[in-house]
C-alpha cells in the first residue's frame, strides 16, 4: 500500500509509530517542507521521504498531518494534483467541506486521533460524507491503533475535547492529587500517582463494569474514600467540570471561526 504522508509532526509521528507495529510502512512516503522532520520520522518507522509530494504518483490514500493554518499553503503546493485520491485528514477545527476546497479534492475522511495511538491504545474518531465508500476500511485500519469509532462531523467536533485533550485532563488531575499529600518529595509522589493511574487504567481494561460500579468497589460505607468523594459531590465538582468543558468548547468555536475567515 502506497501512502503519501504530508507533515511529520507530533501527531503523525504517534500514528506512524503505532502503525509500524502492525503494517509494513516501506511504501509510505513522507513529506515535510523542512525535509528534516520527514527524514527523521522516516528513519524511525522505516518509511521513505520525498522532497516534492507531486513526485508520488497514484497513492492509495494521503494522510494530511499539517496544522490547520498551514493547509492553504499545502493546498497551493499540491496544485490540484490529487483530485482522484482519498485524503485522510487529522486536522482539527476545519470542516470536511473547507478542507476539500483547500485541497481541491473530492473525497476526504476526517480522523481525530489522540496521542496514545503511539502505543496502540488511542481513540480515533472518524467522520465523512464524501469518503463514505472507504470509511469502514479506514475505521478498520485505525482500529489497529486502539478504539476507532465512526461518528457524525458534529460529534467529532464536540468529542475532540474529550478524546484529544482528555489525556491532559487526567494528567493535570493526577498532579493535583499528588500535590494534596505531604509525605515524600514531589517527584516520588508523582511516581506513586502515575502507578495508581496505570493500575486504575489496567483495571478498566479488564473490567466491563461501569465507572460508578468500579468506584463503589473501592469505597466502603462511611469509609475514607467515600468521605473524599462526598466532599467533591457537595462542592459540585461535576458542575465545575461542566463549566470548564464549556470554556473549551467556546474556544474551539472561536478557533473554527478564525480559521474560516
Ligand atoms: N497534537 C495532538 O494531540 C493532536 C490531536 C489530534 C489532531 N491533531 C492535529 O494534528 C495536526 C498536526 O499537529 P501536531 O501537533 O503534530 O503539529 P506539529 O508537531 O507542529 O507538526 C506539523 C507538521 O506539519 C508540517 N507542515 C507545515 N506546513 C506544511 C505544508 N505546507 N505541507 C506539509 N506539511 C507541512 C510541519 O513540517 P516541518 O517539520 O517541516 O515544519 C510539521 O512536520 C494538526 O492539524 C492538529 O489539529 C493533533
């Protein structure tokens, strides 16, 4: 399978590192304007490099991995050469329609991965109208990187904050948790909280019970865990979380508007 990869930043690196474990990437060709990031990534994952994407003829599909604000430049440099190709774009905030216009393409699938795809434990949300015929095969491919779910474009836009930003929310929470104790030093407490985090994640993987059932398993009536949880409930942690997420959604909409103009 020949895949043209446009961009070689953090997210593309995570995707290709995940795919390296399940696919042969020797026919994948990476392009980046500097050439440096493409060269380094190609070396890491066993792919090839090109200094000009127009030299790659008839790719099976094209992975678009630049930043949304770089898409117009990328579209100009492609000169409409890939009209018949399927674009698979990981760009946030730009609609399928806008991306197709900038790339002068006909078929595009939006994929919103998160960084744990690097370890084949990610979430990839997929949506497409123009690329419907290849949506299920692309879903199967991204399933090799973790959970792969087809959703509507509106759902993809909303859930990006949960799946894409989500890891950062858990890290921040874990940091506050570690900082709520005084024993040991900060570094050692962080090491402990990371292991608690890994252990809790491992339990989730093996257990089909709901999150509240799993919480109940740790708590006992009138015990110390429930004392903390009850305090959170009394201080409306749920509502505070909701308002923080609302701030993220508002910012996402502002970015969408800026990119459209
Ligand atoms: N980071 C995340 O967690 C995450 C999650 C979901 C989706 N995404 C999406 O992933 C995309 C990339 O994000 P990132 O964090 O990986 O960015 P990044 O690290 O800044 O990488 C951007 C890459 O795009 C390349 N590039 C710039 N202009 C280009 C052009 N005209 N043609 C082709 N390639 C070009 C850059 O090349 P040089 O190296 O030569 O500068 C660089 O390799 C964004 O659209 C973002 O919305 C990111």
